[in-house]
């Protein structure tokens, strides 16, 4: 990637160059501090005081210029308001048109100012991060906390863009008043639900939304989806997103995510009973559960490639494959056939459209709501994970219709087949295929529109919340810990799995190892739960379902706590290592080391492991989104696909481990399956410590 200092210089508005944060100077100053401390010429207290004063001066210069420009815009609006008042007495169509264009010009200049605020805030955050990394001191927390709410602090002007909202409101209101209302005497305040159709107003609102609309929790939750985003999307790209966006299609996309997760976990409480009813061992449930993941390894790739051309057809195919797979899963009981059971689950895995779900959000949802959509994707997955076992616990009945058996083993298949049939009908009626990007780009454009204003290129994603890359503390200020890419190369997607793998830096590989580990540990816990609990505690299907549903219901509350509080108190890498250690302790506590294996030991250890793994997943994907190459943000072989494949392979190996361990007997199943989890967890902890010690 291009160094941030060069990127900042390229994005600057030429006539305002003297008012931007002097990132290059401050970066050199940080390096000088480091050399002077090593030589013993300075102590830390002097460095902190001097650097704080330098930051205060930089911010004050930015803010004073910002206030000056706001005053200029306010004066222009005042003059235009006077002209508008005179036109109300003597209306003149040509002058009204000129006045509307004058308001739009003010709006365009306001967009420049919004971008000025954003680029400076990004530079400020990056230099604070570089300082923390160099000296191992949480100076950022101290600086922000001491200045965020102080009455004389200038930092609020940068982070909260005070006053800019009033200018946006003034421009929007006056443009609305000049709009032809066909005789209506109502104002925009009387009809708040009717949006003003004006490209400049839309651009201003989108820019403000990108600066302030998201919360820490929403950002944290959205990063679970690992939907890679462009660092500097242009207004033209955002207009394309707006034209491709369709709310009902997004809802259908999230419904697909939810139903697939329900489909994955609804059989977990009963898979062992189903296997035994067909004459197989209880531990064959590992193969039954894992067959879906095996097929998903391949389906993720072809669905990702298919989504380059269409979203509707892959979702239709997914629904049909899942419908057929669930029918076969249910019929296997009456056919008394393990092969039919496994083929049914393979068909379900071939219908895994999670790659399409991710791509749709990344490609077709406007940037201003992409974070909410990403959080919706994660929430739908979490709810599906909880609802699956809960539904299985409710399906405790037994009856026959003609020659078809409906019991706790077959009802999950019949229920999901019906659900996918209803979904397919809804999809066929309501889904709208997004317009092809080339068609959108070839559409009519206003020559005067804000999209063509070169000064506005670079209005970017949510302020201080977007997934930015971690920096290395080197001379070139590289964003990644890999080799530098030319600007044009950084926008080309990977063309193969091999090329995508070559783009993975050591830190990315460690993050993927951690993701593999946590998915492996979670799959061992969930997939063997029915076998282990029935052997040691005599739990019924309903009890197992309640236990698994309770585990699934912890996902969102845990993310609220981590995203809103813990992530603000500790650095991501600290949370990462602490979570890995907690997963290790949870696995260690789950071993049967005495003859008597108790319910409290199993439940508490399993809960610790599951909750820690959930925390670890969020923080890990957050870090992964920052250190992964921008070339993996698009195309078939993207970052989301790589993480999906890593997690799916982990689940396949875990389920295979359960089945193979079953040959040693159920008495040894627990310890034999937990041992690989423990070893992989230790390996990930060692890799984390080694990698972050070398980087930081």
C-alpha cells in the first residue's frame, strides 16, 4: 500500500495545504524522540509534554481554519437568504434557478470542508497510534480522555465537527424551499418523511453520516463479517452503490444467512440419535454434521465466482439445493440409509451462499449503511446459531403420514425444507438483481454534479471507525507489514487462491491460524455435545438443545460488552492474547481428569471456552481486516472467502476427529477430541506472542 504521508499529500486541497496536520513533521519527531530516549538525552515525561503541546498546536491551527471557513460559508448563506427573501416578493424563474445553483455551490464547498476535517482526523489518529507503538505507552487514551470533554479543548471540533451540521441544515432547508412544491405551503419540517431530491444534499448527508453515524459496538460487530472495504472510495463509486441498493433484496440476503445457520445447527442435538437409529455408532454424528462443512469448502469458491455476475441466480440455486438436501435428510429415516443422510447434508453444504451474502453487502449496500448491514449479517448468523438447537428441542413428537415418519430426527429436515420453499417463493417475487456496474456508470450524469468534482475525491468511510491497516514503525510508514504495492496494483483483485495466499503477510497468517483454532474448538464443543452429555450425564435431546441455545444466545450480549466497553479500555492485541488464554483454560477445564465428571465442570468450562472464542473471533477479525491487503477486498478470492475457508476446514477436521475418536470408545471421546484443540490453541498463543513481539 501507498504510505499514508504520500496519500495525505495527494488528497490535500492545494489552496489549504498550510492548514493540514503536518504528518511528516510529527512522524520525524516521533522518531527523534525514540533516538533521544535511547541515548539518554530525554526522559519520557519531557517527551509526553512536548508531544502533547505539538499536537495541541496542530489541532488549534486546523480548528481555527475550520471556524474561519464555516464563517465564510455562513456569510454566503446569509447573503443568499436575503436574495431569496426578495425573490418571494417578485418571483423570477431564472433567478430562482441561479439561486438554487448558488446554494449547491455552497454545498460543494462544504463537502470540501467535511473532507478536510476527515483527513486531518485520520492523520491525527495515525500519528497517535504510531506514538503508542513506538514507546509502548497508551498516550492516545490519555490525550483523548483529557481533551474530549474539556471546555477549552479544540479536539471536539475535529472529532465532533461542531457547527458543520448547522451549515448542512441551512443549505438543505433553503434548497427545499426553492423546490417546486406545486402550490403546497408545507415546509420540510412538516413533511420530514419526504426526502429532498438533490444530489448535493444527498452527498452532504452521506459525508456527515460517514463521519459520525456509527457506534463502537456497531463497528465491532460489523467487523465479524470481515466484509473488506475500500480505504478511499470515490463519490462516483458511492453513487453506483446507491443505484444498486434495494432494501428488500438486502433483507432476503440476511434471511438466507439466518436460515443457513439454523439449518447448520438444528440437527446437532439429534444427530447422534439419528445415526444410531440407522444402525451406525453415535459418533458418526461427526460425519453427519461435518458433511455440510465439507461441501461448503467447494461451494464457497463457486458461489464467490458466481456472485461476480449475479446475485439472484446463486441465491435461487442455494435455496433449491438446501430444499433438496433437507428432504433427503428427512427421507433417510424411512429409507434406512446412512448414504442418503450424508448426501442430503452434502447437498445442504453445496447450497451455502455465505460468500454471496458477504459480496452482496460489500458490493450493493451504500457505504453509509454498510456497517449496519455487516452487523446485521453477524446478528443473523448468531440468532440462527441459537434458534437451530432451540427449534430441535421443540420438535419432540412422533407420528406418521402415509409412509413418512415425523419424529425428532426427521422433523428438522422437513421443517427446514418447508422454510427454504417459502424463502424461494419470497426470493422469486421480491428480489431485485442489482444493476451491472457498467450500466450504472454509463447512465446519464450531470456535468455540474458533485461526483465530477475532483476536489471531492476521497470522501471516505466512517471517521475513526473504518477498517484501516496497522502500521509498521519503519522509515517508509507502510500500512502493511508486507512489501509495498504500486497504487494501480493495490486495486487489482487476486486471480487465484495461490495469488491470494502470496498476499498474506506473516501477521495475516497468524490471524487465520487463530481463526482456525477457535472454529475448531467451538465445533468440537458443539458437535460432540449430544454424545458427551448423554454418556456422562444422561441428558435428553431437549436438555442438549437448551444448553446449545443458551450458548448461542451469549453471542450478541458478549459483543455488546466487548464492542462498547472492553475494546475502549484495552488494545486489540491485548484482548486477543487474553481471549486465547481463556480459550486455553476453557479447553483445559473440560478434560476428564477424575473418575467423576460433573455437570458444573462441563457447563462452566464449555461456557468459558465458547464465550472466549466469541470474543476472540470479533477481535481477531477486526485485526485481520486491518492488516489484510486491499487487493483482497474485491474479486472472487477475497478476504471473506479466505476466512470462510479457514473456518470451514477447521470444522471439517473437527467433525472428522469426533468420528475417528469414536472408534476408541465413548469413554475416551472427550479427552481424545480435546487434545488437538489444546495443542492448536497453544500453537496459536505462541505464534501470537512471537508475531506481535516482532512487530511491536
